[in-house]
């Protein structure tokens, strides 16, 4: 199999790392790979913060749904959806003053700009993950970074049009992590469709998990996947907080004062 394809197929989330540090040369390769990701209009609507301060790591380990391994991961990258840099550039370039000449109305970044910046950010993050995998590094996406927006904003001094989208943990995987099998994926028929979205029957949906795994010593462990996921994730406190936090992020991107 092609080496690049094999790297993509082999990649899995790693949450246990050795004590081996990540060299500066390796970090620079991963960062360069991230910055070569496809980007809307080549605008690169993201920023990347290397989190090195242990106090910050400790806070993130707690705020991101209490995951201690975040605090001990050798290398952390915080990916920010960033329209602030471009909006400031527009203002310093006196670009809004041209609006009247071209029959345009000055505006601030809005929901569409937010979504576009999120796209850029996640594509760059995935480039970093695959580059790291190719270099022998394990990685783990931390989506919980979008919780507690106000706290994260203040911790990293994020301006109005900069929002935390994903935190990535990197390090060299332990032997047991190397040998662990990737999580089984859905059958392709549930994911890949032609021309239009399908209509799944009740039985189709129930067949998505033909073998219900049992988790021992877990009160939810004997529930079917649909029930388990609904209780453990969809209606969990962290999921409710995530939605509240994202609403707060969007408020900043819905300002209408062009001078703000």
C-alpha cells in the first residue's frame, strides 16, 4: 500500500505518551505541514499557540472534561479560528473607507466568516496530525477546548474574532498504545452516498452497531449504543456546556459595529 495511505489508515488517537521529548526540528516540520494546508483564498484564517507553560497545561487538563493526560503530554498545540488578524489588517489598510466608492457597506466578521475560519483551522490541524504520524508521533484531538469559552479566552488573551477550535496533544506513544487497534469505523454504506442523502430505515440504524459491546463495571456498559451514547455524551453536562460556550463565541462574531 502507498506509504501516505498507510499513514492515514494507521493513525489512531493516543492518550499515553513516553517521557521522550519532541525535538525542535520535529516540531518545525509539523508546524510547516500545518501551514501548508489548503486554506480559503490562501488567507490562513487560523493561529496556532504552542502551550508550554505547565500551569496552563494543568488548567486545560481540568477544563477539558478532566483529562489528566493533557497535563503530561510532551507537546500541546491550540488551534484558533482567527479572523482578528485580517480584520485588523483591513482597518490599518483603511480598506473600509473604500466601501462607499464601490457601493459596499462596511461590516464586521459574521457567522459565515466564523465557519470559514473553522474550516481553515481544522484542515491545518489535520495536516499537523498526519505529519506527526509520519514522524512517529502519536496525537489526540481534544474537542472539549470549545467548552468554557470565557476561561480559555482570558487564559490565552484571545481577541474578539479569535476562537479556540481544537487542542492537539502530541508525543511518542507507549508500547501498549502502539499495539492498540484503532476504533472500528462504520460500514461505508452509512457514510458514503451518491447524489443525495439517503433515508435510513429503523432497522438500518439499529444495524449500525450489529455487535453491542459490553463495558464491565460500568452502569451504562450493558445499554445499547444508541442509549449509551445519548446518556454518556449527547445529554452530558460537558455537551450542554459546549453548546453554551459556542453560543458565546458566536456573539462576538455577530457584532454589527464596523469600528469595533
